[in-house]
């Protein structure tokens, strides 16, 4: 193995709504995981205060996409905020928790996606949920993700709901139950007045696990394939270290002239999820599949490439890897750790 390299059972690309869930499940299963995020830590206070979500649009934590003009949008370009931070878009969205229509899931299964009917996926929704109303046919309790009710709704919102009911729209106080249609207050991913992003809900509770390494401010520039065409790792926009899935040919983090490789130690896959990949790739592995992932070209946050990963640690043992180009306030008691000897489980 090359000096300065690290090897993992799985590499999850994008610490967003999907990536954080995948990484947590893999850690819970005893797998060694690298979680790679193009954005930085979620230190911006506006992320955690629900009434400040609008401040995050066009901020450093937002990819700030604009759609291509299309015929059915009157050929206009629409603003499409997407999260560039730990937690991804769940760190800057409206915190509404809604699963989607049963008929959509059932249509996927009917049209050739076995295992995707609503009956099939409902147990996983329930498993991930900590619904404040308690467990029932459609909800779970005790899971990582808090799902709560709006405690002090705006009077104008209540008036709109009543007006809709008076015109014949059915009242629906639980759009995540049997039917999504109707009018009512939504469920929220908020607890104690604080946003519960997937990073906060799924990863923070296991951030001190020696099985987890988080790499921030680092874009994935491509996939590395072994001789059989199997995705074996990722190539990062950061120089000097190697992060590899345990497959025949490992991921490389090259400078202009070097490429690092490692030998096979297991049958596992590099997992791609979210928006940190530059360009589109299809990646299939045992038990995991990433369709297409797209991101912005160019260097990561701060405009620099080749940052050396730093690991921070707080007095309570929480830890995270920070890019050297990340100059935002550290927050939450995270302190800067020494560059040398920075390996999983050795921070702080």
C-alpha cells in the first residue's frame, strides 16, 4: 500500500440526503466507510435555525443551480438551490417531511422495479423515522430522523386550510399515511427548534465511530475502474492522500504524475450518491446502485485543489475531517487537529 493511503469497505460520494443515510446504515452494519462531500461543514448558524433557511440560498452552502429554459416553463430559467454542505439539500430545504404518493411507488414496481412498491418501502420509512405521534401503521418511532408537527402555525396558513376545506378539498392531517391528497399542515424534520438534516440525524450520533471517515471540501473528479470494468474507487480533487474501496484497483488521489493502487482485500464497492461527482457515471455494485450523479465542474469550495485533510475533534469526542481551504467558523467546539498521524479513531 502506498504511503499516505487509506482503505475502506465502502466510499460514499456526497454527504447529502441519501449519502448520510447510506453511510449510517453501513457503519451500523460494521463496515468501514469514507463519506466524501464537496462542500464544507455545517457551521453556518442559519442552517440550524429553521426561520433562517432563506439566508442559505446563493450562500456558500448552495450550488445555486439554474435550470435550462424549457418549453413548459415559458422558456424561463428557474433558480434551483442544491446543498453544498454536510447534509446536502436537507441542510437548506424547507424541512417538510413528505414521502410521496403511494401510487408513484406502486407504478415503479408495476413497470419493472421490484421491491419499490409502497408496501415494500414503507418498512424502511418507518425504520428511519422517530415520529412524535408514536408508532402506528404508517409511522415509526425510535429511528434517527425526527418527524414532528408544526406547533405554532401561522394564522394565515390556518385560514387558507379552512378556506380550502370549505370549497370541498378534503382535510388531510397526515399526508404520509394512506393518501397524500388533501389540505393540511405538513410534517417537519425539526426538533427543539433546530433543523434535523440527514447529517445531524444520521451521522452526528456516530461521528466518533472509528469506522467512519468524513472528507469535506473535496470533489470527486471521477471513478477508478479495475481491469474487469468494475468501479473500484474514486479520484478526488485533493492531492497527497489515497482513499480506496477494498477492490482490485484502488481509488487514487493523484498529483499530475502519480497514481496509487492497492491490492484486493475484499469484494466490496465504491458507492456513489448525491451531487459531488463531476460528470455523469453509472455505478453498479453488490446491493447498491447509483444512477446518475451530477455536479459543478471546477475546484471545490474556496477555489483550491489539493487541500490536506485535517481532522477536528471536540471535547465530547465528535470528529470530522476538514479541508485546509475551509475558513468558515468552526463552531460546536470543534478544534483544529494536527496534520500528522490523522487516521480514523485517532482524532482528539
